[in-house]
C-alpha cells in the first residue's frame, strides 16, 4: 500500500459520503443543523479516519484509527435508523444505505484483522 487512496475500503467510504450528501439533501430544511449535520459529519469521519490512520508511522496507530472509523459507522447507522423512524428516509433508501455501510464495515474489519496478524 502506497497511500490510503490505494485502499478499496477508503474508496468505497468516499463514494458512500457522496450518497449520504445526496440523500440528506432531501431531508427537511429545519434538520440542516440537526440530524443532517450529524449524519454528514459521521459519514465524512469514516474515510477521514482511514486516511489519517494510514498516514501514521506504526501499524498499531493505523488500527486505532480504523477502530475510530468503526465507531463513526455505528454512530451513522444509529442516525440512519432515527431518520427512518422520523420518515426522512424511506425503507428502500434506508436498506440501500445500510447495505453499503455493512459492506464497508466488513472490509474495514477485514483490514483490521489483516493488520493485527
């Protein structure tokens, strides 16, 4: 690996951020500084932490930042569930986003396992 940009999980998480921004554009305007902001920040945190960890000198630090990214994923998943319960996300969009999030989570866990062997 040369940089974080070589990691498929980083690429997928960046694409996921784009999806999140597009979908949250449909949320009510009064939520712009509420749940929309929270969702976007959590989504952006995922590839950002992958990148920051990859730039660190030691594998142990990289793994730490990958765990932080996993935490952001759990936060984001919770916010998506809340958004669905508030009827800001329909079942189809929620299922689509949650599926992509689960795929990224599996790849992230796989990377952590690889780095800790």
